[in-house]
C-alpha cells in the first residue's frame, strides 16, 4: 500500500506526480486499420518518478525522487524578514522534519540548502542564505544527536530560484516568497 508523505500537522496538500520519460511511448500490438492504438496497450518507459506534495499555501513541500527526499520550507515559515534566527514556530516544524528523517533516513549526509529571492545585493543574499542553512543545520543536528547522519549546509543566495522573481518585468511578491526557502535533502532507507 502506498503512503503519501505527510506535511505539517493539519495541512491540506496538493499532489503533483511527474514522470521523466526516457524514450517515446511504445504501443503493442499494431494499430487498428485506422492507425489508432488501444489506450491500454501504450507503454511509457519511465526513468524516474517524482512525487511532490505541497501545502495549499505553497509554504511547505516534500518531493520524492527515487530514494531522495527533499523537504522545502519557505523562509517565511522559518525566519523573520532579513534574519537567520530560527523562530520558535520553525523549531516545532523542524522537530517534525527531524522525526521524519529519523524514521525514514538511510543515514549518511543530510544536505541543507538555503536560497533567497533577488532583492538586495547578490553578495548579501549569498551570505544570508548560508547563515539560514547553517541555522537549520544547528537545530536539526541537536534534534538528531546520536544518529548516524552528518550535515552539509550550503547557501546559493538568489542563484537558483524555484520560480521567476519577475513576471512581465514586474516583481512578483508571491514568487519571491517561494524563492526564499530552505531545502532539507536526505536519502530514504
């Protein structure tokens, strides 16, 4: 029985399933005289299946691709504006993430990646994203003390947006909020 990943308590979610198809669809047997293949005979060779569950407000998501799990939390969930101190509310959310890692992780390296939007100086954003990734690393390291995991904290600043910061050459506050995020990546056992 398949089980969908859980986000924070009480959150509704939107489910997205993406298939990375490595080759064109193939049909067997041959088409009928009009060149139509019965739908149930079409096969798609699938290289990768990516499953994403996202909160309705898009502030949290979880993506599974093969055994790699990425939990994404927007910075607005974790930090005050322009700060790198984890809020009390964020600590509770990170405790949920740590519990999930403890149950599912195969051990090894947990990567924590910080991102910002495009507002402000590029060098400042890079430093802020690194400080935020390090703050999340510190909380998770405390919560997972004694477990067979190590941590790697990295910041990319504004270099890897999730969505465009500008729409029709105008700033999109909604998109900028999505780009201010921290990703926690681990391998499931």
